């Protein structure tokens, strides 16, 4: 059974939480095992990235590898933090799964950029005392800018998604709603997927994300210090236009993100 829904992003916006409640719902099938991708790295089941990293292996491999445990569940899907920002992946999805439903969660891009930076620093991508956050905002530092800033251009990404998929098959969720009312958030997702809107699942009221209790901060204490005010101001300027355009597209006030 190939997927009939995909969660396409964004990082640091509840994809792991969604994977847990999907796994617990009796009428939803999602991947549960790690797989070695083309580079030799092990993928995690809540971020498969087939249409980015493993598409060359074919749809039969995709179905057998990730969905062999399907047992008649009505909703079958996977999650990736990369699909939303990758046009080639969107093309592949549209051609391979023409009737698929898409969900995406958007979160204050200032928070997402900061948390992405902290997570990479926490897991040891750089030595303590090196690579300050302002390097992320340097548009000439192409790789870092593409990795941490451009994913927050939500209006740009959603507009691209809607070139390939009709609006009625794309659900845009706002992370703030999850924080305010996890049960209502879960109900909205389940209703969109066409399954029973269960709110008695163990993970619905469980927070999953960064920072984790076992590693409450980076080696440089960035979380304790917080984001430098001048850098927050720069991020507000970077994301202001995209946030305003997204608010218009969703008919929703997102001014608190600025």
C-alpha cells in the first residue's frame, strides 16, 4: 500500500509529535523502522525523505520498506521535513501519488531558525566557542542560509506546493494551535485524513522536541543567554514580508510572529 497522505514539514514544528499520535491511532499506518539511505546514514521513521534521498530505488522498494506492516488502516503516510522546500520532491510526489493529501505545520520562523541552530550546535556539529549565530544570517554563507533561514519562507514554499496540488488537499497547520489546544489540533488533523478524531491517545498531551531534558543547553549556554536582541531584529526584518503574505494566504493574523 502506497501512502495516501504525507506530512511535508517544517522542522521543529511537531513532526515527531504527529508521528507518535499517528503510530498510536488504530486506523493510521506510518513507518516504524530505521532505514539506511543512499549515503549510508540511518533515517529515522519520523523523517523518511524517500522522495528526496531514495526515489531512485523505486516505488516498490518504498512500499515494501516503509509500509509492509499495513494491515488495512485507512490512512497510510509518512513524514519528511524536506518535502515542502524541495521542488523536485514535490514533482515526484505529484507524479507518483496523484491523489495524496498533504499536511504541513508552520511555526514562527524566528523560533525555528534559532532552534535549528541550537540543535546542530548541541549535537556537536561545531566546537564550542565557534560559529556564532550571526553567521547563519549571512546570505553569503550560502549553505547555512539555505539550511536555516530559507525554510522559514513559508509563503514561497506553500505557493510552490499549490502549483502541484489543489488547495483542498493541502492542510496548513499552525504550531501555535498545538501549543494552545493539542486535542483540537489532533482532531483537525484526523478529520482531514478521514479517520476517527481520537483524543485518548497517550502522546497527545506529551511534549516532544528540543531541548530534551538530558541535554538542556548547548556547550556554550546559548539557551540560557537567549537570542541576541539585534539578531532577533534582523530575523524579523528577514521574515516580515513572507509572514505577512502567508497570513493573507491563510486569512489568519500572524502579526505576533513579528
